């Protein structure tokens, strides 16, 4: 797929730059022509000579290089390529791109190009989680840049790990192939899509809680698909072990009440998709200290019903999203329960699935969906959760464009 494709690789300054040497090799194996811009900070981690040897050509480093500026070299680099890949994309580089800076060769090329831009972020997890970096990621997504990673894993400067590790070279190659395969439709550009994901944790005491087996994989996949479709995405997530979708506005919560508050504060939205597995009950009075085992037997807890987030939003008079979508995770009579839930909650669509242990859906990577609407039931084949998300976004885009629901 990459034969004779021209890739301009911009290498930022970070220890992950060593992976970019392997990325160049992988791209050239697939027939791509790779030209490289190495930033000043990138020089601290890899040398122009090593990059040039692997890329098989001149490495560009300076904005005012007399060898290339005779024909406005930065404009030529920006134009004479099929895609610009930034790997590693440091926090500093992302900030420059988002702000439209043009103070060096890399940022000038990125500002001058009209070609697709793919970013592979790499930085300390705290830098990735910083509000400024997340704001820049959202801006870049809105401007049309695409992301691969960052991933979770150990970082060079710490054993703590976290999200910030650059995607592996073959992951980046796959993302490049996907972006060059066909033009990317972005039918949700300008739309705000609000999504909930993951479980909620309802405290019993400071160390115990009521929860469920939701992994958040389906909700996070929906957020990624919405971002790819051009939407402005707010993802409100309970506790999960998943990387944040790059470009989403993330709000992390623990309890059902916190999730409802975050949802209401995030309105208005064009579409609200409630994929979170919210606990139905919480402990009325969580213990201030850890509950101890004693001779009096098992402790007795008084439970109270949690707020119904889906029904609360679906039945709003003010700021109700145009399309409110819920999930029905069932273990029996899946479609019948979903139809009843659609009527009772007042939402527009329900995505019903069987989460019985033998299905492997809860926590797994595949799902079988029944789309229940006021017009009937549409059963989808078993597919990956990413494919479910893409199919759902296609239906959402069609509905917002005025197609019958």
C-alpha cells in the first residue's frame, strides 16, 4: 500500500526518537520514500548521520539552509509529500502546531502543508495529562490532524508507567496505511458528541466499593470513532485501564452522581451516547474508615438507588441532545428488555447486547449489537468493538443529516 508513497517524517526531541529509526526502515521496506526533518532537540537523541544512513538521503535540519532555501525549501518539503508524520510528537511540538507557530523548519513545514498530518505523541504521562496538552490535542483534532497513541507502559525516566509512550513503529505504519488508503470522511465536523464509558465505583468504605465488570472498551471505541468522524468529543469515564482517546475532552469520575453532574455540566450536545455501565445502587452511608471483620457477623448496608443518567437526559425539556442513545447490557431476553428500556427511558435508540459470561463481551474486544429504535430492531453481526463504534457513528451521521431514524 505504501509503494512509491512519499512520507515526510518530522522527528522531535525525545528518547522515543530511537523508535523512529526503526519506523523509517519499516516504511522503506514497504516501498515508501522517506524524507526526514530532524529538530534541534532531536539532535540530542539521534544524529543526522544515523538518520541519513537509514533514510538513504539528506536530513533536513535548518530553516535557513542555503542548500535548500534557494527554492523556498520548507514550502517544497510541505508540498512534495503524501503525508507528514510527526514521531515523536513532543508536547512542545504539539503546542507549536496547535498555536500555528513557524519558528523552525519543523513547525514551518507543518504550518505550510496541506497534506494529512499524523501525530505519534511521546512524553511523560503527567505532561500528556496536563490540561494544556489535552487542549492542544483537541485543537489539533479539530484542525484535522490524526493521532496514533500514545500508549500505556513504562517510561524511560520512571518505573511508574502511565499513558505517554510512543506507539510502536508497526502501529504507526498501520495508521499511515489506513489514512492513505482512502479519503477520510468527517461527517460529524462541528457536532458535539457526549459519551459516557466504563463502570462506576460506589464506595462502601475508603478501600471497598460496588462495581461491575465493564472495561470501558466499547465507550472508548465510540469516542475514537466520533473523533475520526470529525466530532468535538466529551468523554466522561469511570475508572478504566485504557488510554484516553487523543483529542477527546476527558472528564474522569468515580460514582454515578459524579457522572450525572459531569454530563449535565457538559451540555449542550448534539448527540449523547450512554455506554457506561452505571451502578444501579450505592451505599447510603459509606463508612469513614475501613470496615473490620468481627464476631458480630457480616456488616449490614443500606442501599439507595442511584440517579438514572440516561432517563434524566432523555427526558429533559431544556438542552436535550437531538439524539440520545443508551445501552442495554442484558443476560436474558435481550431484545425484549431493550424495547421496554427504550420506552421507559424516553431515549431515541438502544444498543442491546448479551453480556452473559459465556459471550465474553464484558471486558472483551468483540460485541454483538441489536439496534432498537422506534421503528424496529436491527441485529448486527458479531464484530470488533471498534467496528461497532464505526457503524454507530455512520448511523448517527445519517440521522443528524435528516435520514429517518
